[in-house]
C-alpha cells in the first residue's frame, strides 16, 4: 500500500531529455520526456488502444507516437491522431501526471490531480543553493522503500556497516539520542560528545583530536529524509548551537516506491565548507556513494529474507523509536486515504 496523494521524486532533472524514459512508480508505468521547449512531462506509459508501452514510441515534435499502431498523444495525455480514424472518442487519452521541477529533482503527483499543490513539495534547496556544494545520484533498489526509511532513522548501523567511512564505535555506543514527533513528521537527534571522528570526517575536516558530532534526522511523509550532520572540535560549543572550526553537511534522501518490493532511491550529499571546490564535493560524494552501496546490499538481502517469510517475527530496540513512529504515521495516512476513497465511491 502506498500514499498516493503526495509528491514523490520521479527522476533527477538531468536524467530526462528528448529520449523517452520509462519508470514504474507506485505500481504505475510512467513515461518521462521533455517537450521541444524543455518542459518535463509525465504520461501513463500505456497506450489507450492496446496498452502497449508508449516509452517504446517516438517523439514527433511534442507529440508522443505509439510504436504499435501509431496513435499520437499530446503532452496533456489526449490522443489526437489514430491512422484511419476521423473522430476519436473522448476516452482516447492517457493519464498526465502533475510534474514539477524543483531543486534538480522532478516531483510527480500520483494521486488526485486536483489535490496537487506544489507548495507542499519538501524543501531540498541545498541541491542548488550557491552557498552549498552538492552531488548525488540514483539507485534502483530491490527492496521495500520502508527499509530505507528505517535505515536512515536508526544510524547505529554505521558502526558495523560503514566503519571505513562515516561510522565508528561511538556512532552506536556513545550517542545521546532523542526521537520526537514533529507535526506529521519525526525528528531523531543524536549527539556523540568528545569522541573520535570517523574516517570521512577526518578527510573532510582535518580533525586531529576528538569532536562533538551531531546527526539531526528529519523524516516527512511519505519518504523524505534529511540529515543535518557534522562535527566541531570537542568543547567548542556545538551542542549549544555554536558550529565553528568544523564541518557541516546535509545528507538528502527521497525514496519512491516502484512496487511493494522495489523502489527508486534518490540522494545527495551537500556541504557548506569549500562549497565551490569540486574536489571536496567529489570526495564527499564518493565517500557516501561507497557507504550507500553497502546499504543497498543490506536492503536487498533483507528483502530476500522477507520474501521467504513475510510474517517472521522481529523485535525493536530503543534505537528504533524514530523509525517505528515514522512508519506508524505513514500507515495511518495510508489507511485514512484509502478509507476516504472508499467513502467517496459509495
């Protein structure tokens, strides 16, 4: 089950041009492309005639021609031409999804188009803010999108999975943690005071002694997770809000379900120290890229076990309090949406 009346990332803007791109989102096939003036378009990837994928077709100007029988569609989804047909019926169309390009990502609305308010798109301004350097990428993950939400809200795994980059003993065993519901979202705050910096932090910040390190994680539905992370030399006042002499970064994540067992994972790493330095941006990106590929392997092995026995028992630990609360909120929102849809249909 998915929350449909919400904004999801469909693609990086740089992924979409005049070539047709197929992507399955929330179990729906979607074809993405740009019109001749550069506007991004998202249509149902299923011809209204014989349900053939339109992504196998051809762009003729701004019209999308189906490869099977030559039907042509405008960017608004209307079929305006079929060979040998003088007048097409009004149902000759495919869905056109609301699509907004913002902060280098293409955001799609898979639910009721009348409810698609661009003002509700989550803030990821670090991706194109000139005061920040940022780089990111996309993974196709053979795992439930909720596994990634759980992973990002419980960072104790950094000690064991990412000890060569962003994890060390202190990440799991010396963190002061608090989880709280904030509006419709959840915030997890973790402080590691007077602890050794992990390898990536040493490379980025040049630390020679212990640091005060923070991880402030905000989840908002359906699957946006932003991590305010960094460190300063210990005792310089970071817990009181004085971030000097260290490094500040944002790890930015948005996950879009493909099916119940696969998803699209969009992420980036941003930094405000040496923001114009391409070498710093690339170093941080490659460090986190290596780290996140380790996570992807975890998700896919989890999913394989879940598929064998979905009802296998499992436990929660205190470090899971943030992700447990987030998934409860998400479940409530999905139930409320489905109940509202049923009531409207009666």
